[in-house]
């Protein structure tokens, strides 16, 4: 999964916008995607700053592009929280809505793939 963009609803200072980008910044370590800064590191750095106060007044989210495990088409998901990010990043299978439905139907009639593990799709959240 790849971060496409960060959407910020509301007016913020440039510093606060930079801070949010820092919060959502990812990197890959040993093939595992994670945030560059931990929640704690982030709070240690910004606690009590006007940036952080500003942030509490607005809504933001990140859009990630994900490649479907079955059809390899990419689709976008909205990730509003780190929790949701990890749900996607740590899933064994990431499916687009179409493949998720199709496989579900086939599976119930005995033809679909049995995907052992955690599945996330466009529709499962
Ligand atoms: Zn698909």
C-alpha cells in the first residue's frame, strides 16, 4: 500500500500541515510498512505546541492506494487513523470490493479460494 495524499479539511498553518504529514509518514522496514515516528515520539516532539492544538480543531485523513491481491487492480482507501492503517498493512490479503464479493459468492458455492488469514477489502470497513 502506498500513500497517495493527505487530505486536510480546514485551515491550518504551514507548520501544522507539515506536522500532520510527519505524523502520517511511512517507511518500510524488512518488508513491513510502518510509521516513521511512533505515537510517543510524535507526542514528545509536539506536546504543548500550537501545531498540535491547531490539529485538534480540524479533520484529516490519508488516502492510500492498495493493489488487490486477486485482480491486481489498485484501489484507494481512506485511512483516518493509525489503527486503520495497521489493519490494512498487517492483513494477509487486501482485496478490492469486487473481488471480495466475487470470492465470497464463489466460496459459499464451494468454488472460491479459501483465503486463510486476515482479509481486508474496500467494503469491510
Ligand atoms: Zn480485485
